[in-house]
C-alpha cells in the first residue's frame, strides 16, 4: 500500500512539500541577474511545470532522461515551465558526452542517482554532474532513514537481498508492483541503491552536504555546489 505522505501526485503531501522546498533551495543558488542554463538529469518536464511558480523567467531548462517525454503548452506548442522553455532529450546520466564541459551553469537532480545501478554507475553519474556544470544540486534518499521511499517498508535497505526479492515476488509494496518472476524481482531490488553520508561525500568531494530531516531524522542527502561563474554587474 502506498503511503499518503509519500505520494508525489498530491499537492499537499509531505513528499510534494519536500520537493518544493528542495527546488527553492536550488533556485536560491542561481545568480540574480543573468540567464541560467539548467540541466535536470533524470527528471521530467512535468516536475518543472508543476512547480513553475518557483522558477524565475531567466532560466532555460534541459531535461535528460532515458525515456523520451513531451509536455506541451497549449498556446506555444513548446514545453514550458511558466515562461521558461524546457527542452527534453534522451540520454544516460552516466554518459552525457553529447554535452561539453561546463556546457550548463547548473545541474539539478532529484531522487535519481539511487536508480542508476552500482556504486561504479553512481560514480560515473557524479563525475558527469561535476563535469557538465560548476554548480549543482543533487538529492537522494538517505540509506538509513527508517522508511524506504520506493517499497515503503521499514529498514528495507538493511534487509537481506534474498528476503527483499522474495517479498517483491509476493506483494505490492509502495510504488513497486508485485513481480512473481525471480529475475525481474531481484533486478528491481538491486537497481535501487541508496547512499550513505560517507558515499555522498566521496562522490561529490567539492560539495556542501546538506541533510534534509523529518522528525529529527535524516531523510535525504543533498550535495550542493554554487557555480564558480561570477554574476555580471548589471
């Protein structure tokens, strides 16, 4: 069963409020008087459209995801975040060679790095984030928060792999639909790898690590780095 507090489809849920708070923290990093190119790694156009009231007009947004997506504004026939244009492209977070070094001013990524695979895959994504922009904001759920955010099972990340696989084969858990096939169930379980504080420090050594808390407990980790590009004097 899905927990209401974790339902990102509801505007008043805890998960949606946390997303809005994270976006505000990210927007606060942007220089106040210049156009800003943002790369959202693994995000969706609908995320930006839903929270468009938080986004200043001076930004342009490129959303890269493994799956193609289109959100069309009925007037301009172009994906929009308020008045900010959104460009949607397909790509792999671990290998974004189609973009040059520091092609963007900022990278943004919300709850993605835990999905890219092994620690080696996560390292590859982190290197791309740091290569593509001098400023970035990367959020991920914390491994040791009591409630796992995908399966909604307490202490899921600390449960043995064989037991997590068996439970996924028999039950609908959180956002994850039951998968009776062993290989599919095990692949689903393995492809979500939550990170520790130490691992986030190692993946993003030049970042400030912020801790998002609920009830005094750390829920999410955020690696934050301001852009080294100076804001022009207006």
